[in-house]
C-alpha cells in the first residue's frame, strides 16, 4: 500500500487520540476523527485525513477505515493494536498505541484542533459523544434524516452554515485544494 501524506496523518491522528483520551475504542475514535476532519474543513476548506464519512444509524463512519478495521494494513498494524475489552454488556475494541506520535505531519492548526478535541472528550465514552455527532443541524443529521440518508456520503461542505460569512472564502479554498489534488493525481 502506498503511504500518502493523508495516510500518515490518519495513522498519527489515531495514535494521538489513543494516547490522549481515556478508553479510546473504535466508536470513540471514529467520532474524534470525524470531528477533527469536519472542524478542520469548516476552518480551511479541507479535511485532515481525507477520509470519506457515511451516515449510518449510530453516526458518521469513516468507511475506508471501517472496512480495514478487521484486517489492518501493515502500516496501521505497526502503529496500533486493537484489544477487545468487555465493558458491561458489550466488547469495546480498545486502541493501544504501538508507535510514537509524530507531529511533523501536521500544521499548527491541525495540532491545535486535535489538542482541543482530546481535551474536551478525554474522559467521555462514546455514548456521550453521540449527541455531538448526531446534532440535528450537524452534517450527519443533514444527511441521515431519520434513516432516509442511510449509507450516503456526508459532504464536508455540510459543516459550513449557509449564513456563515466566511463560507464563500472557505468554499473557494476547498475548490482550489481539490483542483490541486486532482492535478497532482493525474501526473
């Protein structure tokens, strides 16, 4: 597997959240990645990890990571271990870091957002985070619509309010970044 800059960021974001939050299970991790990506897009017009999120009943799911979860690629397997832990009536798939966090892949803004999210949700368990990712006017809620949007992609643009005064500038930045990425990919 080719290790892209976005893949390095994804792996290191997982390591960061696993080291800096309590009980970092799969669901909590998925929610933290969603919040990171959508907040960064809201501020800059691009996500951090490049993941595509789908609207599922229990919240936004980074579909590529979900598909990989049962059989991790070698780069992610070297960075984390997944340890099943019985918690009441279910098994939490706890993420155990196996590598050191490398902040060189991130901008100051990305690091600040990760620090803020880790601080806010450090001691929260995934059920408490559901309220945040399921906000009625949030991106997931705009797609989910009582199940009508099940398994649909959650567009990053939905993180921007229609009346946000910086929306036009952020959207312009998003289109420019997309054009640059497409141009680089075609070479």
